[in-house]
């Protein structure tokens, strides 16, 4: 049985940063990913990463913007840590080799991002995630004596010992179908988000909520699951993102009547209000008949000088041309709000520790909670790195002080049996996995989007219950061992259904409007009743068990939120 001090599930930015930090503590590390690490979804991050590095800026200002952006649901102790440590992290990245944009004076260049009171987003054109991920991967390779890489391995479940401590995981080697039990003194979930529960989404096909569901299934509480971010600028048919960097560089939003409608909703910040505010404004324009017939409004990037667009936004020039047939340097492009990010996830403390001893979580899979009700653009890359590093450090230190556990081989047998059962399903015995997934995504996008109400959420909940039954019978075609994505798709569908159920149950529970959760039937924020986190736990029953956790307030008392 392979055994490592720290096992990291996921090799995006959170996982790679955690691996480097754990190795630095002296731990032996395994990092595992269902795709090649540089194909992790962090690769898609475009616009940049926030830090108050400029002498005119301050971490307090960054922290306040984050607290306000979260609609006061973010935990302020965690936000303080993230914003205090941000400048050092960006400099560490730069020293490690990230070629951040520089201004004409040679200083690191910034762009403005939504909800921020200073231009503090550091970037590499509009391929920031790719630039970061490749530099971190070089560092992983450099530390190969301490860090073993399991590339194209799919974790199917976490393993606990008799005392409930997490002591390893079961994984399938995607290349040949072999199943393996891994022992570890600490396991870090860094398996990313769950955007594929919605259709369309800006998220890659691999964002299926695996780590959220796996952790939930062994009893780790989830938190803030109702908070799903709809990004204001996505392409209508396919959900592809047009980075917020475009508005940061000066692009405007217009309705079909040519009105720059953000004047009505956020007169101070306009297009650079926080994402929940801009998305709601766009959806209101569309719902009230001032959008275009294809259910969109227009993003006019021609306001940005063409030379600057070609230099700093070149990826979305390609996206506009290839996926919408639009030259964004010459004409507006039609966009609408689209599912983008999950603020909730596995509840952790500020060291990434979950309530299951030995299990950590960092990055989009986790909820520290620094984003609360709404994440500010360019704060997610920061979250992955700061809390990835902190969880790696903590897990590494924990591991050094304990013997290697011996997880029971029955865990491996259980997972092998689960896979054999999926393999035995014959076509014709049920619906196709893709059909169930599509129905789930379309239902979530219709009932659990920018605007929600009890009737729609209840309907979504019922659909999910039915889809769970159908998923248990869903047929697969491929019975092979080599790159069998069919069988993995069946497992991922189960993760998505568990995750979606938790999102809907939490959205039904929160009877107020805050951040990304706007309830048409409870349109006001209600601090007296709802200034608290909703947590969900499995606790043996079929339905998530709802509980509450207090919001940590250090300096900033809740105020009315205007932009
Ligand atoms: C289009 C787009 C643009 C964005 N731009 C920005 C931006 O400019 N700034 C910003 O701050 N944020 C941005 N974000 C958000 C940000 O990119 C993500 O939140 C962040 O990169 C997530 O990183 P992560 O390390 O948590 O997960 P990921 O990068 O998604 O990595 C998850 C890892 O887990 C692995 N994995 C998952 N399940 C399993 C399993 N069962 N077994 C084994 N491995 C598994 C995957 O293979 C992968 O390696 C953007 C998001 C999108 C969608």
C-alpha cells in the first residue's frame, strides 16, 4: 500500500501550493489529480490575483472590500489573514518565476476589479491562472524527491479509521483501471469547485464537486452552500467567461435600448460593483424586457483602446472571435450572468482543518469562509494559495508527529465492488448519464440562479431526488479498463447530485436575500435572523442535516451595502 505523510487530492493551485508547503515542513507528499496537473481548472483563471502591495493601498482596505463584498457573511478573522498575507504571496510567486505584467516604470502593474476600492489585481495578460499553475508545477518537479505525483488518478472515496480520523483514500488509476488504497497521516482535499451542477457554466467538465461530496459523505460539515456566484459576463449558449478584466480595463454594459443601465443600480462603482450586484442588475434588465431577444445585454469592450485590448485581453479577443463570431475590438458582445463559482464548500478553520481529524480542505472545495455571500473577483486565486499553503504547513506539521496509519483493506474492496456494480449496468436499463446531468444542470440554472423562490427551489429539490434514483440505474457503455471515462462519469454524477442537493437545501433554508442568494419571496437582508452561516452534515440520514455557525466579526460591523 503506498503511504505518504500528506496526501493531496487535486493539483490545481490550492493542491500544488499545499504540496510545496507540506514538503517544506519535511513531510513526504503525494499529489493526485484526475487530469494532468496543468490541465486543472485553475488554468482557466484569467483576470488576476488581488493583493494590497502598492504603498498607497492597505491590507485593511482589501479586507474591508472583501467583507463588504461578502455581504458581511465572510468570517473576518480569515479575511484578515488572507489580505495580510496576500502581498507576501504575490511576491513569492514573482520570485518563483511568474511573469506578472509590469508598468512603464517597471513596477508590478495592476488592473481594477469589481468591488475593490483600489486597483490591486496583479495579472499576466488574461492568462493569469495558466501562468501561476505552470510556475508552481515547475516547483513541484524540482521537489520530486519529496513529492510523488499521481497524475490521472481518480479518488473515489476518503478512508477513516475506527476513531473516525481520516487516514487515506481509495483511487483508480485512470490509465489502466487499477484500484489502490493509499495511507496518509493527513489528507488535503484540493479538488476544486462544482460548477458542472449547473448548465451552462464557466467551469470545466472536471468541476463536479468530488471533494465536497466525498468529505460530506464521511461526515465533514459543509458551509455557505447556498452561495453560488453568477458571473456577470458569460456567453449565452455555452457559458464561456469573458473576464472581469474587460470591465476592469474600462468596458461598459448596455441594454438593448442603448442605456448604460448600471447608472441606476450602482451609480458610484457602475460596471465595477460586486458581481452579485451586476448580475442581478443585468438579469433585471433582461427580465423586464430591456435585454436583447437572445436573453442578453451588451458588453462594449470597444471603450478600451484597441492596442490595450490586444495586449492585455488577447484571450477574450480569441474567445469572442471563435465562440461568438464577434471582433470585440470593434463591436459589443452579447453576454448574460452565468454560473461561475461556489462560495460554500467543506467547512474549515484558518489552517484548512475540517471537523474530521486528519482531513483538510483548501481552494474552491473549501469554505473558510473568506467569500461569505459573494466572492470578489481575483480573490479566489488568492484564497487557493494562502489557504493551500496554510493547510500544507499544518498538515505537514501534524504528520511529522504521528505514526503511519494502516487503513483497512475493506475500504478498497468496497470501492472495487461499487465500480463493478456500475460496470454491470447494461444500456437500456436506465437513462444515460449525460441526460441526467443535463436535466440537473438545466434545473439548477432555472430554479437556483440569480433569483430564487421557495416554489422553484422546492421543485429543484424534488427533481434532484428523482435524478438520484435514476442515477443509481444509469447505464454505461464502456466496460474497459483503459481511460474509462464512462465509469468515472457515473461516479461524478453521484457527487454532483449530492452537491446540488446541499445547495438547494441551504438555499431553501436561508429565508432572506444576502450576497448571491436573492430570494424573491424574502427580498431583504435580515441581519437579526440570518447573520449566520448555514452548515449541512450527512449524519447518517438520507437528507442533509441543517445547523448554524456564527459569523466571526472582528472590526467591521454590518452596514447597508451600496456601490
Ligand atoms: C473561467 C474562469 C476564470 C477565472 N478567473 C479567475 C481570476 O482571474 N481570478 C481569480 O481569483 N479566480 C478566478 N477564477 C476562479 C479560480 O480559477 C478557481 O476558483 C480556482 O482556480 C480553483 O482552484 P483549486 O485549486 O481550488 O481547484 P482546481 O484548479 O479546479 O483544481 C482541482 C484539482 O482537483 C482534481 N480533482 C478533482 N476531483 C478529483 C478526484 N475525484 N480525484 C482526483 N483528483 C481530482 C483536479 O484534477 C484538479 O487537479 C476563475 C474561474 C473560472 C471558471
